[in-house]
């Protein structure tokens, strides 16, 4: 049951190379086991789609500009959270205004992107073993 839950969650939150590789393996196996031309064509379409996703992810990960864009989006929130914790709470030197609703939503999207992806994929990998 837990593996189904984590597979569902990883399908929503991530499209990792590992999951695409597993899906490709399954698609190639389905193509080999296809009973007729229609099933082989469906398998070929699935393989083409997965190969396109894989190449898109590989291209995005190899692009240094994308890394800087991710850092650029995350940096203001990293500074904000550190100022809240260190300056406002630990040292008790100031009070920081809360974020607007839009910025709070963006903050949680960025936090989710950095932490939920890793947590869910690692947990799914552990439970799968």
C-alpha cells in the first residue's frame, strides 16, 4: 500500500530520470511482449514520449543558466528565512513584515521543489527495497 501511495506522490511531484528509466524499461518489455501491431505501435509511442522527457530533463540539468535561475528564485527566500530566524528570533533585534499571500504561495512552491522532491523520492526508494 505504501509503495502505491509514494508512487502516486512521486508521479505528482517529480519526474525524475530514475522513474523515466523504469518506465522506459517497462515500455520496451511491453513492446517485446506485444501480441499484435497495435500494441507494438502503442509501445513505440510510449517509448518516444519517455525518450523525449528524458532528453528534456538531461538538457535542463546540463544548462548552467537554469541552475542560476533556480538559485535566483531561491536566494531571496533563503535570505528572508535566515533573517527571520537569526536576526528576529535568535538575536531579537528586529521585526520582519510578513510576506504577501502571493509571495507566501511562491515561497512554498520553491520550498516544495527543493525538499519534497528529495524526501519523497528517497522514501519511495527505501520502501521499495
